[in-house]
C-alpha cells in the first residue's frame, strides 16, 4: 500500500499533467485533503513529518482559490519540492517543531498487543510433508519419462 505522501505525489503530478484545473481527484484537492491528512498524520513518525503534513494541508486547502494556471503550477512544484526535501519548511511551520517534539509520536507509543493466530482445526494438515514425500512422485515421473523415450513415436497413417 503506498504511503500518503506517495499517493499525494501521484495526484499532484496528475493535476499538473491535466493543466492544473483542480480535477485530478473528485471534489478537487481541497476535498481530498481531509482524508489525506488523516492518513498522513497516522504515518508521520517525526516532528518534521507533522509540520510537512500541516503545511501541505494548508496549501491543498487553498489551491482552489488560486486563479492562474502559472500560480497553480508553481504551487504544485513547491509542494513536490517540500515532499522530496528539496525546499526547507517556511519559518511559520518550522516554529511548530517544538509543539510536535513535546507530543509523543506514534513510533514511541506502546506497540499493540500481539494477536495469536487462530488455531487450526486439523493439526495434521499443518505438519510439513515428510522429507521424502516428493521422492515417490519424482521416481514415477522418471519411469514415465524413460518409458516414453523407449517407445517409438507413433506415425500417423
């Protein structure tokens, strides 16, 4: 399953290819942002990831209010650069690092309890085959192969 950021990159590239008409996803990018934000927030492991989600949420939410194609193209390029790390976060978002550093991340949370696999109803079926179980099949195949090589090919009449 692709990550939320990988999905967003694909959508942003499609939006750019379609001429920045806000049609890459149903409901436009602003309609897509709520679900995307939840997925991205759940996958964020570092404070830097959280501020990236915040910034992208704001940019996606304001995308439909951008009037010109050139401005939309520039915004998509900026978002792609932020996702790939080519552009640092703006100061307003960088200041939020402390907010997320004081909050325990999902990576630090206690892992969920291990769920035991369900018990098999027929334990015999779960046993691996005997080491030589396939040997009999191989021997029968060898005999068939020898027999077919020894018999002359039938000629049609």
